């Protein structure tokens, strides 16, 4: 079971609580990976790369959404 945030809006310890919610699953993944022969360094490098790839994907999605808004404006000759 993953603990949800105490409130939906921002509050001081929200990021800490998020880390605490992630930690058991993170440890389980690391332990499973170590058991099958991956090293801790390989695991951590791979997690960093996965985070970087996810960040790039999110930026691409945002850019595509912004372009979807701007293209019709340009096509219709409106000023930005």
C-alpha cells in the first residue's frame, strides 16, 4: 500500500512524505535487482537514466501541447 499525500495542495513536508511513500518500493526493486546479480552502481545509474528519460518525455509532451495551441494561431495570422 502506498500512502497518499495528507492534502492535495502543497504543504511544507509534502516532498519528504513522497520520499517516504516511495522508499519501500524503491528498496524492494533494489533488493530484487541485487539478488539477480546487478550491482548497486548499475542499478542507481539505470534509475538516474530512467528519471532523465521520463523528464525528456514530459518536456516533449509539454512542447507538443504548446505547439498544438500556437499552430492554429499562426495559421490564422494572429499575433502571439
